[in-house]
C-alpha cells in the first residue's frame, strides 16, 4: 500500500485551496513548493490532510524561503500545539 504525502491546504475567501506541493513536514515546519510567493511573517490558516488520518486545522507563519532565487521554497512554521 502506497503512503501519500500529506496535503496542506490554505483557506482563501472561505474555501480551501490546494496550492502546495509538500516536500517535507517535520518538527512543526512545512517545506512546500507553491506557485505563489508568500511574504515572510504572513500567517495562513491551513488544513493538513494526512493519508487515512483526520485533517488538522491550524495557523502557519511563513518563516522564510529556502533555495536558490529561481526556485524559492516557502518554510511554514505551524502554531504551537499543531501535529
């Protein structure tokens, strides 16, 4: 059975949007590619859907961007108490 990576959705105008390709989810930090550039310090309402598990809603803060200038990857820090 194949395990799918978690999906991270962002709440925008009352609807959940799938705008991230999750690369890593560890220690309350999400590294994910996105066609959108989020500003450092920006807070996002996110929902994390894990394979076969319950979805978790929390707040994530953009703490920075990693990688070269032509391939920036947002790093999102999840709020305290998030999985």
